[in-house]
């Protein structure tokens, strides 16, 4: 009964989404206030029914209702309750329902805050969100209904894919989805601006939190996914340029560009059509990500639905939504005129460089990801593009971007006197260059050009991001920083930490595969490993062989590590559960491979210096974003007159301004 | 400099950047393209020598052999029409099993041995990489004729 109830709620949500898609847009076009007024209640109703459907599915999982096909395929009575709940989004159908629910939540938030905006504008925004929502709900109901019943319910379920039985799994997909789906909001804002034919600074101020918000979730979601792959996929890499990883990374790159271009649009009224284009691109790429993941065209851990009909439906939806927006852009972009100009050495120039380089990086990743799909579809054979392509293509635009970032943070709007920048940044540059060359050589004994470059740039960003905050904290340097400015410096500090972690881990990672017998001792990355032996372990829904390893440094015991080789009972699939001893300065990683006959086992050990900075950097970036979103000016109603006048003060008088 | 010249300079340097990066992209792309071949295609000599490629098929039952106490393993990849011997040194993925689909990246040596640098088996026991499924289907077809 409950699943039918959920199904019914989903149909009602679709009806409301259709109402929300059609009436407010038509109302805004004809100036009919009654029709426009329907947008908000429709959004609220849609949220209620999506949440009801979601709750119904969660209930089916928690009560082991295996008559529901989706539950039977993805759950099991022995599965811990925690994972039963997470299994709601652990498969294709449930994750789509989750997509819709998240969109309903975002829409509700937009409807709530939109009351401060002109009715015509907020109606258009909600109308566009309604179109997106209706498309996805229709897709769910027609091709992937999570509430489908089985004619005969099995006694027990097929269990959740063992890979997904992990605490990070409970968080990674929701974070990513909240980010993905949230990008629908700036998309809707962009289309609404195009429909209105004008783009004001107020528009940019309204839009900015709706870019930074999803961006925060995307950042955390991608970092969590990377962390999960690092310890759960078993072999200690943290980024594989897997097409689905790329699918989440491309929207992130474009959203990052959009965030920066919006800063210019808000402060200076420039880059307007570019901003619109980025907003359309960011959401189209998240939609493309959904297509890539769901269509089964990709070979990947993530690609659990291999159904061409589904892929085609999403592709058509993508063509409709993005194509429609782009057509509108082509027709209306000429109306968006810039409000002024700027000089070469100005904040605007640096943000322009940021935008160009991020877009190039996103385009390179896109090319490498979909080119093999095109070739295959056209019958030119099956190829794949290796990680070296992505590494090269990503580094080429990223290195100048990172180097320019240090200056850009300190450049003022319109025009910056050269000597001010030079005075401020001379010593950080010298410090970063010297430390980057000397420190790795002292600590690790070897170095290379790329490593030096990476470390110098990372230190450069860290130091330049700290200049202003430190000056304020010790009580020197004029006016206090606004929260948005704090956000900018903190987020960029995170970028610096991330680059440092990525460079050092990649350059000085010690990896050794070893055939080990009990009692044997060997050395890797400055640590001595002793294989003590193995024993059998019983888990709630798996059995495992657990190896025991003693890790010593200079003869002193550091830790005892117990990696497992598990076999999950229901699906009978083997899983490596690596053991990781994490510390700020290094991770020690031990994974148990296969039995090699007798007592011997294949073992992989890795010592990864500074890898913690990868996740720490991402968290710091996200925290910077949070500071930015919570800045007062996004909470207040339309900007008071005084603030606008203040924004016109000549740039030289204000060396640091908010991003 | 006049604003006009400055703008031309800016546009020029952006264009130059785009051209250089596009060139680099294509070069990196060309060098990192990996083609996929089935055992029958390898046996027919369609594979360029000197170049890494991906070999996919099924691990032949009873073909996995290990050197005692070493990480080196050898096995045979088949599409049920032709067979290619493969050697690999390292830790194999969890789902590597006889009778299961596998994709190996590596090079063919002159004697017809495939030396794998990486071995991939998929993360679901019911799932076969589409390329492997296709290669095996073609192999079976060729066998039937």
C-alpha cells in the first residue's frame, strides 16, 4: 500500500511541476498576476509530494518490502539499517527520485527567498525550474519507476552492491546531487534574465548565492568521492579521470568560472552574456553527467543502469532544455550591454583570465571524455583516452591560472597601480620560489622541475591568501574585511593547500607490490613492514580474511594495520578493504591482495606524504564558499542606496575588495 | 599604447594561447589514445607493434598460473576463437577470475605474448564490459562458421 501511495505522490508532483512550468511563465509573458501567483504554491506542493514519495521508498527499504523490485535488487534483510536508508539512492531509480526531491528542495528555497524580488522575475525563475522538474519526473515515471512491484516477492533481497556499503557512500551521492541539481537554479535565473531581456547588478547579486551554494556541495561531494575511491576501491589512487569522475568535475570547473564571472557582473556590470553562457553550460554539463552515468554508454563503477531507452530520453531532455536556453541566448544576448570598461592590470582582467583558463580546462576534459563515445557510436572502433592526456591537458591551463591567482586576489577593480602590487607581492614571491626549490630537496632528497613548479605555486597561493587576513588579525591595515572577502581568501588558501597536497603526493608517493609470507619484513617509503599473518573474520553480511601488519619507523612500532579481503555472502563478490593509517603529514596504506598459494599473499603498501592536504584543501575551499554565501549583502533586501555609492569609490583607495 | 592596440594585443595573446593549447591537446591526445582489440584481431595481425593497446576477452578456464611465491601471473585471454597468452606482475583486481571478462592494457612482444601493465576486471560479477561482450560474440560467431 505504501509504495502505491509513493507512486501516486510522484504523479501528483509531476502534475504540480507541469502547472509550475506553464502558468507562471505564461503569466509573466501576458502580465497576468494571478497566474504568476501560482508559482509559489505549486513549488511548495511539489516539495510535499516529492518528499512523500521519497519517504515511501525509504519506508519500503527499512521494512524490507521485497515486493518492490527496486528494493529487492538493492537491499537485503542482513544489511545494516544505516545502509538500507542509503540504498534509496544506491541504484538508478532511487537516485532519480532523490534528484527530483533535491530539486524540489532547491525550488522551495528559491520560492521562499524570491519574495523579495519582482514577481515577474521570480515567476519566470520558478517556471523554468518547473520545466526541469517536470522533465525529470516524467523520465522517472516513464522509464525508471522506483515503486514497480514484482509479481512474486523474493524471500530476501539481492543486497546492496558491496562497494557502496561504506559510510562515505551515505554522504557522497547526496552531496554531489545537491550540487548538480542546485546548478539548475542559476540556469533558471539566466533564462529568466534572457526572457526579461535585461541583466542588472541586482540580478547578479541575487544569483551569486545560488552558484556558491551548489558549488560548496559539489566541492565536498567530489572530495568525498575521491576519498572514498582512495580507500574503498582499494588501490590507493585518488583520481582516475574516470568518465563519471569527469562528469562531476566539468560542472565544478564551469561553476567555479561562473562564480568568478558573476563577481564581475555584480560589481561592474560586465561579462554579462558570458555569465549567462556559463550558467547555461554549468547546468547542461551536470545534465550531461546524468546522461553519461545513466545511459550505460560508459564502463565505470558508477554506471549501474545500462538501458539505451533511458539514455535516449535524457539526451532528448538535455537537447530540449539546453538547446532551448541556447536558442533564447542567441536571440536575446545582444540586449545585454556592458556598463563600462577596465584596464589591463585590474581585478577584471584576472577574473577574465580565470574564466578563460577554467573553460579551456573544462573543454579539454569534455573532449577526452566524449570523443571515444563519438568514435564508438560512429563505428570507428573502440578507443580510450589515458590519464596522461588528462594530466597534461589539465595542468597546462591550471598552472598559469594558479600563478595568476596570487596576483588577482590583490588587484583592485578597474585599474591597479603597478607599484602597489609589486610592493605587496615581492616578498611572498621570493619566499615561495626559495622555499619551493629548497624544501623538497631537503626533505625528500630529490626533486624535479614539475614538482618545484607545483610547490612554488602552491606556497605562492598560500602566502598571498594569508597576507590580508594576517594583517587584519594583528590589527594593521585599515578597514576590516567583509565576510565575502574572508571567504575569498579562505577559499584560495584551500586551493593552495590542495595543490601542495596533490604535487607532493604525486611526486613522492612510495608504492610497492610484494609477495609476502608471514614473518617476512620489508621496507617502503622509509617504513618497515612486517607481515604477522592472517585470520578469518565474520562480518554482519560478509566473511573476510584479515591480514596483520606491523609498521615500524627506525625500529619503533608506529601502528598495527589490519586490511581485509572480504567476500559478501549474498552477491559472493570479493572486496578489498584497505587499512589506512592517516596523519597530517602522510598516510600509510596497506591492502591485502590474493592468496598466492601456501601462506603467501600479494600485498600492496603505499606511503603517501601530505595526501591529507587534498581533502583538507577541499574542505577549506568549501568553507571559504560558505563564508561568501553568508555575507550580509546576500541576506539583505535590494541594496540600499549608500552601498551603491560606496562601490563607486576610486579603486586605488580600496586595495582589496570583495570578490 | 592606445586602447585599441592594447585590445589587439590582448586578443592576439589569447588567440596564441588557444592555438598553442589546442596543439598541445591534440599531441597529448594522439599519444594517449588506446585502441581496443580482441584476441582474434590480435591473431590476425591488426595490431600496430610498438604501441600500447587494450586487450579484452574472457580469462580461459584453467589457464591462470602463478610462479610460486611471486607476483607474476600468467593467463590466457580468449574470445573463444583465438587465444592470447598474457603475463602480469602485480596485485590483481578483486574480481579477476577464470571464466570472467577482463581488460588488460599493455604491449605485444614479437613472440606473440602480451605483457600487461594493468589489468581491469569489472566491479560487478554480472556485468561484462560491452567491448568484451562484443568481442566474445564476434569470436563465437567466427567459430560457428
